């Protein structure tokens, strides 16, 4: 009799009034029954502490509020926006528009290419590239004028110009390309220069230059970065013609040089900030006189 | 079947809150014995539900809340040995009982309180949800995601253990 309430759910059934009347009667005869009943009666007097329902809800409300604001835009809007974006990008991808950046007289421009590489453009220069090519890992751009490249490591990086092609893997180099002047300086790593006639590989401190139809020259230099980045334009044994062209680009001036020999070689640097000073640094060593009239400069022999 | 209710609707969310927050709080309290911690748990559970509202279907919201609260509680590893302080209700203002009897009563209540605090967590929450919150075994089973049979066993063991501790007074 006494052991009847020892199965493992007996007390649960008792509390739930699920005992049969016989079970209940025999249970009530036991001494334990009173003790259980006393515990159960006493338990009625317990309750959990008050719950600050409103306060907690306010907190939840605050914390979820930001999100709620966003949610007010219905989901189909996101879907619509996503499909439009997808459509546009597909069209864009297929047609592949060209990105072009260019600088005017005396301007410089810093660009970050889609792969993270950097380009610094000198004045009167431009770069053009196809975005879609870059996403396909084909890092190619066209350069006109002068640019300094800091290339992120990765697949081949090519700079195309009318004078030739420069290919690298990850390095820093300067390319200057005009219709008749082509110069590449390698500041770090290895650069491959390729034009119609030849192929050259430059390492740090080596330069490659080709002027008009003369054969190409290789040279060395010791600078850490191009002078023009510091507001100077420098030349090493360059015909005066190109020095003056560069000067015109920096200062947006027209130079009349019909009276002087443009094939004299010039080595030196001029500032990009002060025209008079720049003219002096070019003209003084070559014994040339200059007169400035607004944006026209006339050069003559001394 | 009636129309589907989305938990992401703030009205539905509020409905769920007013329906379940109190028992969720008690549930957390029976586990932790700490009212501030319990409020935090309730708060976190509802925020979690809101953030996942797209994945929680209305019918499962309740068990989601209890499961999350349980998990959050288990994550807060450093819970102390639980000493519960239950508020006494229905304390009689005046009584004809002798002081001696009242003393004994008080002693008994303290003893019972400690015994409840000493119960295993699983047993304590079942016992108190049933006794204080008047939840049926079935409801408790749903909350804890266990079988009704398991609830009954825990209930039985809880009561048995309580009697062993306080029985012979």
C-alpha cells in the first residue's frame, strides 16, 4: 500500500487530479500525504517578483527601433532595386564603358584604380580604361601624357600608349608619353617596355627613353619618386623642345621659340609653381633671354 | 487555417510580448533567481526574435522565445548558486494563531524556500511554473521542448525531494 505512490509520475498525477479514487484514498492514508499537502499549500504563498513589463518593452522598442525604420521600406522594393541593379550592371558589363580621367594645364590628379593600384597624373595627361576588363583581371589602361603608377601585386598590369606598351606585375614606375617622346622610369620592381622595334626590361633605377625616330636610350637615376610629384619637372639630357612643351603644359602658356635651337640638350629641373623662376632655371644655363606677356613667352638668344 | 501572422508586424510582435513576456520572465527567474538578469534575458530574447522575425513563424514564436531564453541563460555561465527569495503573498494582517505557531510557520516557509532553491534547475522551473504560474504540464513541455512525461517526472521528483528536506516538521 505504502509504495503505491512511488512510480515516477505519481505525485504529478496527484497534483493534476489524475489519480483514480482508489489511489487517492490510499494515498490520503499515508503520513507523507499530509506533508506533501502542506508543501503544496505553502507554495501557494509564493510568487515571482514583479515584472516591469512596460519598462522592458520600452527598452526592446528602443533597441529595435532603428531596424523598424528600415523595415518600412517594403521587401518588394529591395527586390525591385536588386533586379534593376542587376539589369544595369549586366548591361554595363556587356557594353563596358570607358572610364577616362584627364588633367588640364598645371593640374595633377591622383586616382585609385579598381584593383587598388594608384595612378598620379601629371598635367595635360589622361588615362582611359574599361572597367569591365579590370573585373575580369585584365589590368590594362591607356595613357596619354605622364603618369606615375603604384601597382598592386597581381596579374599583369599594362599601360598602353601610342609609343609602346609597358607591362609589369607589381611595382612603381613613371611613364611619360607624347606623340614623339616616350620615357619610362622604374622606381621599384621590374618593368617590361615594348614598342614596335624592341623590348626592354627595366629594374629599379633604370630608365628607358625614345625620342622621335632616334634609337632608344637607357639611363639610370637615383630618385625615390618622380620630381613632378614634389612640384618640379626634371629632365636629363632632353632636347629643349620637350622641356618647353612640358613648361607649356604646366603653366598653360604659349612659347615662341622660333629664334633658338631646340635641339640643345637640357639637364635640370624647373618648378611648377613659379613661371618666372622656372623660365630662369631653363634659360640662364642655355644663355637664352625671355620676355613674358600674360600667357605668351618669347625666347631669344642673348 | 486563418491568415498568416508575421512576427515582423509590430502589432503581432506586441501581441506576443504581452502574451508571453511575463511567463518568460518568471521562467528566467526560476532559473536564475535574479530579477535584473531575468529582465535582460526577456529583453534579449524578444530582440532576437525581432531580428530574426522573418524566420520565426507565429505558431513557433512561443517555443522560440523560451528556447532562446534558455540558451541565453546557459551562455551566461557564471550563474551563482541560486538562492531564491520568493515574495510571500496573502500574508494575513491579523491572525488568531498563537505566536508560537506563527514562528513555526515562518520557519517552515524559510526551510521550504531554501529547499526550492536547492532543487535542480530543471525540476525547480517545472515545479514553480506549475505551482505559481499555473501552467499545465503540456504547456510546460512546450516551453521547454521536452515531453509531457518528462515534465511529470521532474514534477514528481521535485515534490519528493522537497518533502525529504522539509517533511518532518
